[in-house]
């Protein structure tokens, strides 16, 4: 799975060389940024259910719907947020790419799922929820970056 | 290939669980020890030829028949292959150490290594001995407990004495190599 360290190691291995000084620099750079994303992962883990429910409630506040549909939406939003939690831990988009995005278009097309609801939910989390209350500025930036990534992939 | 971060993710995903404070504590330690880890990896990369050459020389000294006609390190072409393999193993150990996870070593170096050696007629007991010597040498250099010339200076972490934990981690990767060859 792609992360800062595995990318460096793969490149070194492809060339058959030992990790070089610039490899160490790049690994070290990723560790310097790790603090913010680990904080984001931790805080997201503790607020994951809350964020999910707020977002789904916001999406479903108007119109009539079946409870079963809403429950499935909760399940999926929860799933995607869990993958974002994983991405924050790895420091790359690997978990979202491998387990959430690849193959997603095919599933959506075959099952005729509307992605608009998901997009709306993630935009709600990004713009409406006060993420700042639970995590620091830098952690929030990391989290929102991944939300943007997911929204673009779903759109 | 996994590193300490993605290893946590893969095991969390198997349970469908979110990664919370408990699991993050280990990763925070990994991040906090970054300087020591880089130093320990440098201890290997700066002394590769020396570690590999010493290990192969040690192996031959303990079993002088190896370099005699009919021995497995005769002629020089086979001895050279032996030195090359020592360096390759060190390279994968250095990757694993940097990543904080043995998957790269297991997938790309150890998987099928014993079968290859058996097919080529390489005596694995001698290979194991060479790896054992590399392990001892690497740990000694990392922790600056080697006798004679000082071969490594902790640039980032201050001194090799700080690298004790990482050195035992490196030793565990060498143990994996030994296990795979036995």
C-alpha cells in the first residue's frame, strides 16, 4: 500500500540501491507532517459516528424516504469516513483508492445508485460541521484535503 | 509492501474497525523515533561492504574447505556471488528497518530464497552462518559496541546507545532471514 515510506523503498528497490540521503530526507519530511494527520485520525475516530449522523440527517431532512435507505446511507458514509481515517494514518490515498474508489463506478452504474446524496453529505461535513472544535488547524487541513479528494472521485 | 502505518490500517480493516488512540500510540512512537531509525539504517548503508565481506570471510574461516577446489565458494565467481547475496540481504533488511515492517523483506527477498538456494546447490547451513555474523556485526555497529574502529556515528540521534531498541528490531529481521533459510 502506498505511503511515503513504501514509495521511497519501492523506488530504491527498482534501482537495486540502498536508501540514499535524499530518501531519508523524504521519509523524514513525511514524519514531520505525521503529527497533524495522526491527530486528525484520532479525533475523526472519536467523532466518526457523530459526523455520520449529522451529515445523513442533513441530507435526509426534507422529503419522504424509507428508513431502510437512510440506514444504508449511514452505513456507506461511515464506511467512507473509516477509509479517510485509514488514509490519515498511512499519509496517502491508498486505502481510499484501493478499497473505496476502484470499482466504485461500476457498482454505482449497475445498482443505479445516486451519488448526489453522498456528495452532499461529504460537502456538509466539509463546510457545515465545525471541525475546528474537535481538531487543530493543520489536522483539519489534512482531513478536508481527503474529503475533497473523495468528493472529486464521487462526482 | 507495507510500512508501520499501512500495517496498522490493514489489520484494522480486517476487523472493519476505525483506528483510534490506542493503535495510534505505537505509530506515534514510530514517528518520534524517526531520527534513531534513520541513523540505524545509515549504520547499515554506510558499512554494507564491510559487513558482508566480514561475514563471508568469517564463514570461510570457520569452514576452510569452502574455498578449496570442490568447495562451494570455489572458484572466485561463486565467492563473488556469495558476497553479492550478502549485500542483497542487507539491502532488504535496511528497507524493512526504514519501513518498520518486515513485509518488503519477506515478499521480495525471502519468499522462495531457500528453494532457489537448494536448486542452485548453495549450502543453506553456511548461508545461515553468514547471516548470523551479519546480524551480530550490524547490531554492534548500530549500538557502537563494536571493538576497534568506530564505524558509525549517530548523526541525528546523538549516539548509538540511543539506537538499542531499533537494533533489536534489526536483529529480528535478520532472524527472519535465518528462519527462512533453515
